[in-house]
C-alpha cells in the first residue's frame, strides 16, 4: 500500500526533509495511515501539523528493503511557532538572550524578512522531535490494527510505538553542505587552535558542543602540568623525594581546574541561550511500564510503578550484584599481583632483555582485562538499570552513571592504591601507572576510532554498490543518503566520552606526581581524541538530535568528587615520602596527624575557593538580572493594561446601577 509519494514526485521536494522516521516493515497499513494523519493534522485537532512523505526504494532481488521509511519536515511558520513552544532562547537586539516569541520576532537579532535562516538545522530538527514526542493520544483505546497495543489519553504516541517496536527509529538527516564546511574547519586540517564550538553547536546542538568544549578546556588545562612534568621526569626522576613538590602543584591544579571550568561553561551556555532556559516537563521513558494509574501532577492516566518495588530491586538485586562485581575486580587484581611478583622474581634470577620485557607483560595483560571487564560490566549495568524500571530518563541516567563510576573507579585504580599505600612501592607504582595509562589509551583509540571507521567504510561500500545497481545512472541523492544513514550506528550520547575523560583525570590528579609524564600522555591522547571524535560524529554515526544543556550535568559532580579524592591521595603520598618521614624519625603518629591536618586545610581551601570564585561571570550575572527585571516590568505593564480594560468594561455597568 502506497501511503506517501515516491521521491521522484515533486511533492517530496516541496519541503526540506529534516527527520527520517522508520517503522517496522510489517506494520499494519491502518496503523501507518493513522500515524501519518496524526502527524499531518492541525494542532488544534491534536496533530503535530508537520509535513511527512514516504520514501519508496526500488525493489531489490537479493535484499528486501523496508517500505515504511518516511521523511518529515515543516513549514517555516510552524517551526517559528515551535521555537516559542520549546522555549528557545535567541539573541535580542540589545545583545541579551531572551525567550523567542513569534509576536516579537522582529526584535531579535538576525531575524530578517520571513525568518529564513534564523533557526539552525539542529534547532529545526529539535523542534520536530519535540512535536513528534508530544503527539498525544486522544480518544483512541488502541493503535489501529493492534488491539493489544493500548493507548492512554494524553500520553505520547511516538514513545508508545517505540516501546512496542512498531517505530524502529527516528533520527535527523545530515545536511551535506553544512557538514562539509564543518568537517573542513574542525578536523580535516591539523592545526593547533581552538575548535569551532559555535559551528559544532549550530550543527549538533549544545550538549555535544559542551562536551567538545570541556575536552578542549581539559586539554589546555593539562599543558602546564605537562610542561612541568617533562623536565621533572628528565632531571629529577630518580630522586623520589622531589615528587612532594609536584604533588603540591597537583593539588592546586585539580582544585582550580574545575572552578574555572564552571565559569567557562556558564559563558558558553549563556551565549547559546541555555543558561536561563527553563527545563521542560519530563515525560516518562519509552521503556517505563506498570499498572494503569493516575498521575498526581498531570491528572492523566498513565503506567504507575510503586517506588517501594523499585527500591527493593535496587537494594536486593542491583547493590549485591555491584558488590559481587567489585569482589571479582579485587580477585583479578590479586591474580595480577601474583603475576607481577612472578615476573619480578624471574627477572632477578636471570636478568636479560627477555626478562626485562617480561616485567611489563603482567601490567599489559591486566590493563586489557580491565577494559574487557569495564565493557562487560557496562552492559550488565544498563540491563539492571533498565530492569529497575525508572520512570524518568534523568533518574535512569543518574543510577546508571553511579553504577558505572563506582565499578570503573575501583577496577581502574584499586591496584594503584594497593601498590601506593599497602606495598608502598613507588617504582612499581610508576611502572603500573604508565602501563595502564598507555595500554588503555591504545585500546580506546582502536575501539573508538579505527574499528568504527573500518566497519563504516565497509558498510558504505555495500550501500553505494547496492544503490548503483538499483538506480543505474539516475541521480537520487536523497534515497542514497537515507539508505546510508539508516544503516549507520546510533550515537548513544556523551556518556562513554565523559567516562573516558573522568578516568584520565583520575590518572593525572591521583598519582601523576610519581609519573609526571601522565599529563603529557593525556594531552597527546586528547589531541587525537578531538580529531577521532569529530570524524566519528560527522561520518560514522547517525546525526544525533540536539540536546539543550546548560552544563555537563552529573559529570561535574563526578569530577569534583575525584578532585576531593585527589587531595586525600596526594597528601598521603606526601606523607609517605622519605623526605617528609625524615622530619619525624621516631613518631609515625605525629606524622599522620600533621598529614591529616594539612589535608583538612587543603579541603577547607578548596571549599573556600569554590565559594569565592563565582560559578557565573559578573557580566553574565548582570545580563541575567537585567532580563529578570525586564520580565517583571513587562508583567506589571500587562497587569496594568488588563486592569484598565477590566475597568472600562465595568464602568457602564456601574453607571447603569447608579442611574437605576
């Protein structure tokens, strides 16, 4: 059944395709017809009022193509109204960032004529996603053609279809010309300069731009550590007493680093209009399920799951499972130490080139095992968090981040803590840190850059070959582009990217004083990370929807927690140094008390610094205050206007009463 138009018809080219929507190939015809009508229907009738057409791929002999692929677009008028609905902030004529309203569109900077080009592609696609997500069920009891697929009045139709597998995926299309320009300015020319963060934000949205902004800031912030670490490594390396000075510098650096980032983040977020943007009301996750009940906030019927059941699942299943995984991690660590001692004894019995190389083998094997365990645990953590049945996506992400961070921290750093504070072997600590850091970076580059690139090249060749065989000499770029992007991997968000930077920050802030080249290695890693991540976003993954973000979210707390642990770790390393111990030859208790006192002073200094340095720069605070003042004045003016209108209506009534 043909419910749309073929790409060769003129109607498809009457609007710019922005989003691809793919249904299961066996979706019932009445369900498709109903969904398309709801998408096209007027807003006052409960529809999304968007433009949608079907893409018809030619028949293939060797492979069946999915006939239920659609492209979605919108009129400019609808997008501008949608920009107001989602609370988009744009730059006003006076230079401040204000919530966009269609009535005051002429007062916004860069709004010319009918508004063509005022909204970026990422903003347009975000608006379309918002309209699709908020397409709500009306009086339908079930999806047409699926009597068992119940619908709840007021709940999202798209999320319901997605949770039941009727809707396979929907994603934004790449803009070839914009992507070509962004690629050229971003990664195609190797240059030591800042990234085009505004262009990244314009194309991918604020969430991804903030990640690349943080990656850039972290890399530049590491440069002083790297510059100090190189001569320190070359000239004073064998004198382990000297690492006390480097540890002190490490403490100051890790404290200032995150406080300054807050200010940079606020500056970026204000310029992008997300700092003062109100958070939208969060809908239940697509995978959330439960018995039908009443939402006390919205008053609508929706699935309800008792919080007590979720807590039981968390504390009786998830927590014991995490503890079991931590036990396995410690067990693997002890096996590693047995291998390490065996390699050291072998070297001492027969010192030669082969046995000297053998000294590094246990650490390399352990580093590989750590990466494998992290990967397996990540899948288990996602399964458990999904099983816990969290209602909101934010709650799901917070619980997933907590599980993953706890395990990754213990799995990656437990051996280093054991070597540093139980064995107190600084030579082995240096060797283990260097081997773990270098091996994990090599594995990450292979898994995150080379492997996806190779797989995507193979997939591209297959798609191009198939399209040439089907189309011949005909030029149908939209069909080819949709076919290619439909088969691309889905970008799962910045979770893994932030996790990698979190672990690298741990390696640098916790133990780099005994291996000063750690900062140098992380800088080199992050430079390649910028280029590999940029390439992946442009050519390996589907284009993700824009995610408005004012900061890096829960990861800010994670990095701050790591910096607190770094204070304790570095103070303990200072206390263990022979240079410091020499001042207290007879009293270990006095040394411990002094180290603890210094640690508390440094923690107090850290908190004072966090209080003294404002999270938001002064000039942005002034602009935010001005915006709030103007909003209050406008509200007062509106009330006075309404009051005068009400008085004019009431005056004839009063006059009539007095005449009577």
